[in-house]
């Protein structure tokens, strides 16, 4: 993993995070950092919501940043139609590996669609699948 | 950096406002300052009267008609900025002292103090000291003029404000004149302008010319600044243009940027509100250049020593503020993010603080509340890094502002803006979101990490700032909403924070935020309704709900309980009208004089102990006294003993009042209260299937009002098992006085267990006591509707509600049904037991009293199950065999009872049912054994083959004679047949008895029906011909066939026989003796039958012993080929004699071939062919031949 810091969050349409993971390799002051990362991602929602309406691109590179940390977002399809299954995959990172990030988002999106197809999963609810978590972390190691 | 900078800032004259003299009360100071500070813009036209042009004004293009001076009041003053040469608006150009005369009696002293204070402001061009509320003495004092203290004479507010306006205009005019002076001097004499950048850099290395030009450029820039301050943008622009040129030539990047910035300000003065796109483009273009230039200046110069980053950031913020509109949000966001990045380069912490404050404000203006909250929190963190109480207060306040964005606001704040609680969602919030967010509670929402952090920081800053109420509120919110996420240690910490805060608060202070997580208040009244006052309902404990149901009384109706949905225990009844009590609003009725149980459930999910001081019951809207019968101590004791269990995580975080509905409680006057109990114990009556028993129900009026109306009805399952209720007993007992008791018997017959139950029990081999019982609670319910008098007996005389309600008592009849005798199968036996030949025939059917010869069911004779009268055999008899098994653990005795109808046709004959019963012997079936019970079906034979069958079944008599019975019955519908069988079956009752007091009836209807279905015709209809043998009396010597013509001629025979051979055993025949006999042939049809009769005699081996070589019987008379014609319903005797050579058992058989058979006979014989002779065979008769006497 090249990225020292990465925090990944999936935010549902109601701006509620349904999945979050600290993916960074740095272990120092993890607790505080996690708070700060979530604060940054939470604040970035304002920007993302505006930007998402101005572009048809799904991958929004570096929509927001604070200090050295950059927020990149992958908007799932359907936000134009106010589809209830529109979600933001938000990644807070400090790397510049754009291609890796894009692949990461795409694969996580696929994973997420699989979760959505599970009839027992209520869209918008918290993702608690440990399998999903493992896969996401594996993808992070692979791409980020 | 300076806060609140904008592009207008360059044109604002900075005026320091200082309190002078004795302490000024805070309110007054605020009042004075506000009077002053409202004059931020002074029109040039308004100051012309104060303005004196001493020499030619350097501001040639001053717009006296439209222009204005802008003043920025800095209350408390400000330290001089090192950059004030660079930007003249940073200079404090005037000082205004504010003095409160009552606290400063000596105005001379005030003047001295003011002068001293002004010393600190070297750049100040004008100084004024305003003294408010002077005393008369002070007004008289002439020295004030010299002291330069301006007194505001006490007057009304308006006058004071006018006075202040005049003073400000005077101040502005003075400032303008000073500016003119300064500019004139600067133009003529030049000026040395330095910034911290220049302080240590020597100009020596540079060319002198260049340095001079640089100096000139800087002077031009500064003159431009003054022009701007003087409200003359055109002049300012001219100077700025020159300055820009010079700065560019000399490479004075920093001043170049400053001049450019000034030029934009000049451009924008008075045009800030106009949104001209071209102007906006120009401003944008120039400002991006400004930012670039500042950045270049930063790169050029030694960054460690002094930084110009703050100017770059200020420029960025100014541009952002200028552009700050929704449609330009992207650009603004970029600017602000760039500015935020610059925070790292800022050396001074307070600069960073200002930067973050400004960024937060701008994001807030843009509508980016989350961003604003984020930067506000950064500000708070910077404050918290400072170690003083003021900073902590600031931090607390800033964090309180963010609490809305993070949705952790205090309830008080919430109530102010409860309509729009969407902090997390900004602009694009759709309609459903708010709703969803209210459902997703704080605890469940996954931004809870942020929320907890923010609350913790608020708590920390409040504690540090020493604001106990805020600390309490924050701790309370944290504890209440997030306690499941807080460790017990953390909870204890919060608890101690609460305690500490509470100690500091004045007593009686109330905080809008509830602190303790989930103290659930649960009200349960005696009807089992539970209504939660604060949080959701937990459970309901029905406390004898059936005894106290209240039913609204419908006074207009006889059956007053109809049309009025009972008020409980069912919250929903399909019959309730959607009236005023819709929704989950519950209507409760409390009755005067009857205790109501209210259950308050308290749960403490916290990691620390709580003490409950008191619990109140507050009832609004009703004026009645409530006094508790039990107190809180008992309740808490119960809770401590674990009586109230609760799961703290059950309704985590749901601070919202989901189901909270305060019930409507109405109080009615005393009602009668009926209490029931079963005589002999309220336990379930254990009955075997089919058992019949009386249950004695005792009803007592436990209320204080007599019961005047009562009605019993049935409900629930197995209602048909209640055979009778003594309605009359209850009715006669009315009115039931208080305390009175009435006992009514209810007869019930235990129902059949369903097959599933019994099969299940069988397959599992379960213990008898449990496995084969019926389930509890599926017995019938008795509903007793009762009510007191229509007129309430309450003597208070106050106006009553129309009719006091009635009540309903539900008495469940606890019946536990055990499996009893099991019916295995039923079948119709076709065995033929010959009758013995005697001097009489077996009793014919139409005799009626044939029950004499009912087979004897005897338990004493083990060798035979059935004992049959040997002289009768199965003559005219069918046997229905029931196989019963006894799977229970008690013995049963079964008796069969056949009810015989009266036969009205013959009038005289009647059947006594009791005597029929008497004759039935009992069959004992021990546990785990099976037994067969035989039921003789002889009694159902019809005497003749038509007519009466239809008469019995209530059919029309028309078809009698015309249509054959069988043909008719075949044409009859199946229903008719079923009715016929039912008629038959209903006469058979299988009663059982077990022990002394259990008796009942076996329900075998279906089984018998099934068994009879196929052969009902055989059972019901007689054969067309009946054959009978009897011994002929010796004295009569009939030698010819003799039609008697008597229908019931046989009945006379026994009496005729009395003088005969009574010494011999009845019907015994001696060998070697001529025995006269006769055969009787009876025609059961209504038509003449012509036939060919023959008689045979067989021995025990079945050999014909009349004919053949080894004939052992000699005979006299004709035995075969006897041509007979039997008239309808008549009988014919044919005499003959036998001479038995060998003693033994013989069988006599009569048979006939019917000639010219009618359709009826053919149908009886089940043949279709018209040619085929019809053969009729009679029942065999036994002859017992003895050797000697």
C-alpha cells in the first residue's frame, strides 16, 4: 500500500455513512486521526453535493481537500433521477495514484451492488458484512 | 491578519473608541457605543457645513453630492499594526473617548486620561472625547471647552442621537480636512514609507534612482489610500495607476500588489451592490493578479523573517467574499480551500484563527454548513490550544454554533428552530430526508463519532470556561444519546461532570436537555392498557382485564351492550368505529373508588448509580383527587429485587417520542363490579370427551352499586359445548345488591378433541395426563353484560354524563378435555343365527314390544360376547358392531340406549324409553383395552315394504302403492337417504360412565353413519317374504293350506299354548315321534305374490336329510313344489310333519320361487331380467331333537 492515510466511507442518500473503514497503513494516533478523517469527509459532503450536480462524471477526483488530505468521490449512477440507491463512495487519501483510485472505486462499487442485490439488505442501512469489509480492504491494498 | 476584511475595507477610516474615566456600567457603555457605531457611513453632503477648505483640496474629483466617508469603529482600540504604512486603513486615524460623567466627576482628569490614551495612537489625526450624562455642575464648568471634552447634556434618546450625529459629522469633516493636509504635505515634501519587509533591507545595494522611484511609487500608493479614505475614488484611482506603473518599473512587487488592490477598492466604492458581469470579471482578473503578486513577494523575500502570506490570504478571502454567491460556489470553494492550505504557512496562531474564522463564515454564507462547522471546529481547537478562560469561552461558543450542523444541538436551540432540523443536509435536502433523519436516531446514525467528539469538546471547553449550564447540557446530551457507545468509566466521568456542574448552578436551574438516558415512564392501568408518557410502550400486563371491562351503554336499546365497542382489553376491534378516538390516542376510564394500578418502569442503563427522589402522577383535565396507595419506596424496592427487568439497549437512542400519546383519562362514578368464581375451585374442569357436567358459577357483586341488568351470552370456541345456562336464575336474582351472590349452573358437554390432537398424542406416546388434553384457553367464554341503575346514585347532584357505562365480565369456562373412549370402527354384522322352532314364532316386528328379546350384553359371561335368545336367533335382526378402545387410565362402562318411537299407527302401542334403557346391559372397558358393543338394529325394520317408510321420513304419501319403495328411494336424493340414516342414528345413544361422577355420551354419529351408508335399505326394509316355522299343536290337524287373514294372528299363540305340552322343554322335539309343524309365509308387500314354496331340512353337517339315500328324517305332507298364492300383507300357513330318526340338531329352511314377479320384487332381488325366477329364502330355524325324555 502506497498510501499512508486513507479513509473510505460509503454515504447513503440521506448523508448517513453506511460503511466506513480506515485503510491507511499508518498506525500512529489512529483514534484521533479517524475522527479528523471523518470530520473532513463529513464536511466534504457539501462540496460533493454541489459538484455532483454539475458533472456527469462518476469519478470526482480531488473534490475537496484539507491540508495534505484529499477527498475523491465516486458517485454511483442515478443521482440525476433522485434514485434512492444513489450513493457516494468517498475516499480520503494522500496519494496521487489516480488510476489506482479509479479502479478501487469501480471494484468497490461492484461489491456494493452485490450487497444491494442481497434481498436481506435494506438499502440505506449499515453494511455489516465482514466479507465486504475484507474485500474492500484487499482492494485498498491492491490499488491504493 | 485582520478579521472581517473585504474589498471595502480599504476605504474605511479606522476610529478607536476607548472608555475613559471611571468604570462605565456595561449596559451604558454598550448603549453609548451603539449610538456612535451606527454612523459607519457619513455622507459628504452632510458634512459640508463642518468642512472648511483651508487651501485647495488635493481631492479634485471629490463627489460631494454622492460620496461618503466610511468609518470603522474599533471598540477598545487596537495595537498599531506594523503594516500601517502599507495600507493606510490599518492606521487608527481618530480616537474617540467615551466617558460616563457620574462615575468620573472630575472632567479635567478625564481629559488628561484621554490625552494619555491618545498617545498610544500616533497615527491618530483627530481626537474627541464624549462625556455622557454630565451633572449640572459639570455642565456649568467652563473649563470643559479647553479640556476638549464634549458633553452630551442629559435629554431624551432622540436628542442624544441627533447630538451624536452632529458630533460624528464634525469628526468626519475634521478627518477629511486632516487627510487633505496629509496629502498636500506628502505630495510636496514626500514621505518615507516602510514595511516590515524593508526594515532591515538596505537600499544601498540598489540603484539610487530605482530606490527613489520606488519611494515615489509607494508615496503615490499611500496618497491613493488617503484619497480612498476621503471618499474620492477617482483621485485614488489616478494615484494608484501611477503607483502601479512605478512599482512595476522598480519591481516593487509587494507595493505593486497593494496598489492594485487599492485600485480595485477604488473601482468598487459605491458599486459593491451592483453586479455588473464585466466589472466582476475585471475585479476577478485584478485580484487574481494581486494574489499572484503577493505570492511572488513572499517567494522573493525572506520568508522566515517576515511573511506576506497573510496579505495573500486576505486578498483571497476578499475575493471570495466578493464572489460569495451560490452560483459561483465552485470558484469560492477553490479560493477558500486555497486559503485553508495557506494556514500552514501562517506563523502566528491568531492569524490562523482569523483565517479559519473567515473561511468558516464564508462557507456559511455559501450555505455549506458542514464545511462551516468543520472550520469552526478548527477555530475552536485553536482556541482550546490557548490556555485561558476567555479562549475557552470562545471555543465553547464556536462549538455551540457547530452543534446544529452536527445535529447535536441543545434542546433549547432545537425548540427555536424545530421546523428545520436538517443540519447535516444543506441545500439539496429533499423532503423525505428530514423524516428519515428523525427516524434514524442519533445513536444509529454513523456520524456519531463526530457527534460525540463535538459534544466532548463542548463539554471540555465549557468546563474550562467555567460555564456550568453549558457543561451540564453537553454532558447530558452525550450521556443521553450515546451512552451505549461510552464505556462505564466514561459514563462515570460524565456523571461526575453533571454533578460538578449541578453544584455550581444556582438551585432551581432547569436545563432543557434531559440528562439521563432512558428513564422510561410506563403507565399501566388495570385494563392492561399501557401508555407511555415519555417513551415507548414496553409491555402490558393484563391484570384480570376481563373482570373490569367497561362497556358504553346504549340506553335506547334493550341489548345495550351492542353497538358499543368495549374499551378493552383489545386496542383494536374491527367493530369500533373510527370516531374521535382514532390513532393511538387511548381512552381510559377510571372509576371512582376503584384502585388503578399504574406501573412506572425505570431503567438505568448507565454505568453509575441513580437516585430517584420522587415520581409524580400528573393528571390534567380532570378534577379528582389521586392519592397513591403505594409509594415510591416500594416501587424502588421492587426494582431492586429485579422485579422490573429491562434491556437498556432495547430502544437505544430513540430520543424521539415515537408512540408517546398521553391517554384521555375520564373518570366515571362508581360502577357495579361483578366477580365470578367457580364453585369448587377455579381450576380447570377435567372432562373426558363427551362428558356432561354441571359447572356452578358464583357471581358476586363486589361493587357498591346494585346490578340491575345482566345478560349472559356465549363467545369463544366450542360454544356448542355449553348445553344450558340457567338464565332464569340470574334474571330472578336481579337486582343484585352490593355483596349479593348468585350461583348459576352451566351444563357443558366436553367437545371432541380434534383428530390432530389425538393422533399427535398417540404417536408421541405422551403421558396421558398431558398429551391428550386439549389446549388451555380454547374453551367457551361466558360474557356477562351487566350494568347498574340508569340514574347514577351519586348524591353529589352535579351534572352527570348521560348514562353511566355498563360492564362486561368475561368468564372463561376452564375446561380441559381429556381424550376418552376412542372409537375404532363400526360395521354391520351379517351373521345369521337361526331361531329355534317352537310353538310360536319369534315376535314379529309390528308387535312393537319386541325389545324383550334384545340381545343380552353381559359382562359376566366371558365365553360369549353376545347371548342371544336361542329361540329367536337373528330372526329379523341386524347387529351393528362398534369397536371401542380405551386409551385412558380409567375404566369405562358403556351402555347402548335405543330410543324407540311410538308407533302411532296402531295407537295402543307405545314404547317406554326408560324401560328400553333398563334392558341395556353395560360393557366395561378397562384401560388400554378394546371392546366391541353390539347394537341390534331390529327395531328399525319396517313392517311392510312401502308406505310407512315414506311416512316416517315425512315424505308425501302419494307415491305409496304407485311407486315402489326401493325404486322411489333409489330415485330419492342422497339427502333423503342421509336424513333417513340420521333418523336412525339419532335413536342410538352410546352412553358411558366412568367412576362415580363422570358420565357422558359417545359421539358416534359419523361412524354409524358411515357404517350404515351402504346397507341402510337392508336394515330398514323387510324382505318381501318372511318365512317362519313353528310346531303345530297336536289337537289341530290342519291338513290343508289355510289362509288365516289375520295380521297379528301370531300374538294369540302363546296364550293358546298354555294348556299344551308345558312339561317338555319349550320347543324340544323328541326323536321317533311324528312332529307336526307348519311354515308361515308372510307377504310383506302390497301385492299378491304367487310362488312355489319348498322346505328343506339339513343336519349339522349341512346334508339334506329329507331326500336322498341317507335320509334321517321322514315326513308327511308336501315339502316341495307347493304352489301358494299369498295375498298382500297376509300370511299363509302350510302344515307338514317330520319324523326325526336321529336326535340332534337340524336346520329348517323355507324357500320360494316367485312366479310372475313384480317390479318391486325384482328390485328387491336386485335383478333386472324379467324372465329369471326370483328366489326367496327365509331365515333358518333350528330344531333340537332329543332322544328321550
